[in-house]
C-alpha cells in the first residue's frame, strides 16, 4: 500500500492506530467463519470518532482504496473479509453508550459489544431482548449491519425490529443521522419512521456496502426476571410447526423457540450432552425447546400452562428436559459455539428465513443435499419473528481435502438455489445467493442503483450484496 496513503491515515487516527505489520494484517484477514478464504489487507486503521471515520473514507475515495468495515469479527458469511491490499477500518474504539430512560432507548457506538451493553443495562434493570449467539464479541452495530437474529428473536424478531436510527458515514465522508435524531433539536431517539422514507432500513442488513454505521439507537425494555424452560416432542413436522403458530396466536412470550430434527438433536447430544448436563432422552421426530419469559410471575405461569395444553392438544408430548432450553437461553454463546466447533470439521452455513409451516421443506432440501454430496451436517432453526422461521444449516467437511472443499462449494451454491425455489428468502444477502435469485432482477437493479449512487467509486465492501 502506498506509503503516502499510510502517512495520511496516521495524521487522521494517530500512528499507534494504523498498522501494516504482517502479523496484525493476518489477524484481520479472516473472521470467525471456517469456510471463507482469508485475504490479506494492505493496512488496518482504528479510528476513535465518527469524524475520523469520515476523514478516512474521504481519503480512501481520493486514492481509490477498497474499504472493509469491521468491528467484532464474529461474522460467518465473509462480510468482513477484506479486499487484497485494501483497508480495514476497525471500529472497536467507538465505545460511547448513552441511555435515554424517558424514551426507553439507548445509543451506542460501533465498538460496543452486546456483552458490554448488557452489563450496562442490567445495572439499570433494562435489556435489549435480542442477542446473537456470539454476543460476548459481537458488536451491536455489527449485528445491525447484518440484521442478525438469535435468542430473543422468537418473540421480538430480528435485530432490525429494535432499531430507532443510525448514524452512518457515507463513502464521500458525509455523516448522516436517520430517524427522529435527524432533527438536531430532538431529545433523542424515539421514532424511526420520520422525515419521509425509512432511510434507517436502508442500512440495516447492508453488510457495510453502503457506508459505515458509527452509532445505532435501539429500543430498550424492562428486564424479564421470570422464565419457564420446557421441551416438547412431536411425531410429525407438521405438529411441531403448528405448535409454533399457536404459541404466537395465544400471545405466549416464547423468547426462544427452536425445532430440531431427531437425528440432529442426537448428533448434538452425542457431542455435548454429557458436558452440558442434558439427561439421556428418547428424542422424537421433532424436538421443540422453548424458553418463555415474563416480567410478572403470574403471566409466566399462565403462558407455561397454555403452552403445555397446546402441545398435548396437537398430539405431542411434554418432554420436560428444561436443561435443553436453559442451555439455549442462559448459555447462548456456549451452546451454539460449542455445537459448531466441538468436532474436527470445517463447516459452511446458509442462513435463510422460511415460514414456520414451510420449515420442513428446508429440512428436506438440506437433507437431500447432504445425502447427494455425502456430507454430515444439521438442519436446526428457530422461530424468528411474527411469522418467520430462521434456518441455519451446517454442512461439515474436511478442509484438508481439496476435492471435498470444492464439493462443499458446489453443494452450497446448489442448496441456495433449491431453497430459494421453496420460497425461502436470504437472511443475509451473501454473494452465494447471486445465482439463485431468479425473478428479482428489477429488485437487484434497484439495489445496484442505490449502491452506485452512494458509492460511485466502488470503495465500500464490494460484492457482499448478492454479488453487487
């Protein structure tokens, strides 16, 4: 990378916050994903303010340097993989937290992790009720940039449903505030849908391709203290899917409601059951662990009784096994990360959304792909909003076998196409969806127009929005 460019970066952020050392660059060449090829950047800069971010983007535009924003680096879809000899803008120094108690909202800088925010809010008996499984390292802004989901989404939807506004630095260095805070006289974030079109939504799920989010304002809520953990078993996929729907129809506060195929739950328990203290169980065709949460104990009791009655009415069995949903909710990071990494394989995932009654179609397509290509994997998922089901299949492979690595890429690309034809929609518009998106060319053209208008020099995180 040009030495003059590096010198100008140092003037903006300070020499101690700019690096071209190979060992440092190596750390920024990859993310938490085990299936995305690493790429060495040319430099890393760690700005401390939004204005420094703005100056850096103006400088990158002037020199035509590709920019990749990065915060916690827990991405699993390659969003933070830099371009060769490009610039990584790491945002972890932006640590401000400002609570607006009368507005029931909080504004955080792009370096604040969910763990840090939860500690801050817990002291005030508050919380943000949706957390990704990587919450100890994932930043709030990073999760907004991918519109993430996780524990809590079954009741409250994806992270984007909680966003009231963002501060974003555009590629030309302009700093734009969206939502009610666009009015400099506003007391804080209280309304997202202000000043015409929803520009906030433009940047939720944008994967860093349209600009760099430096602050986000989120809804906060009173912290729930009463929980019910119970596992339900069903002989058919249709029974389990109907259970999810009726839980919603009865307004039961299911914070996290998952569905596991019998073979999948068996695989997980073989790897981790003893370690996590889950008793030996004869797992049915579909297993549904659910965590119910309430502010009031009497409401919790009513929800739990109703959920058990729904299960039995549908012909299911109340298995109990509270250890399983408790592991999902209380041990979010431990449960999911251990399930992903406890074995000796690499893996690819393909996040997508279905409707609850269509979730079995995802299971069928994923299972068929695993059988066709000879891969081991899983097909679990969870309820992720008003009428949405989030699927996160894992396909395991041996990265030391080059033929197998190419085969997993082929399977991944084919699975995106077959899932799309079942009615699934992308959770994150990663590049592997590009060949699958039939019938939406006008939509993609509009998205391309937005990208090219905001980033005419093409410096921002290229090719993450479905190949755009």
